[in-house]
């Protein structure tokens, strides 16, 4: 019974993380100009804001792909933290 509960919890956690990272990655890509502008207004991030505005959504979507496949689920969960 305990093993079944932990499997259900893991599936729910994976689903919620996939939902979260997919939403944030796609919304940053769709509003790329606004996201890049907001990053450039941050004093410490301004020098690398163009790089980050492309890499952050890519990293979020890569995390989703890692969580989706059983072979790389642990790596995806670690990258989500």
C-alpha cells in the first residue's frame, strides 16, 4: 500500500512539474520581447539578458522533456529544483 501511494505521489508531482515548466517556458517564448525587456531592467542581469531570455525557456522545456522519459526522470526532477 505504501509503495502504491508513493507511486501516485510521484506521478502527480511529475504531472504538476510538467504543467508548470511547459506553461512558463511557452509563455516566455510567446512574450519574448517583454521577457527580454524585463530581464534587461535588472541591474545584475542586464549584461546577459539577451542570452538568458533565450536560454531560460529552453532550459524549462528541456526539463519537461527530461521528466517525461523514464530513463531521464531523475535528472529532470533534479533540474527542476
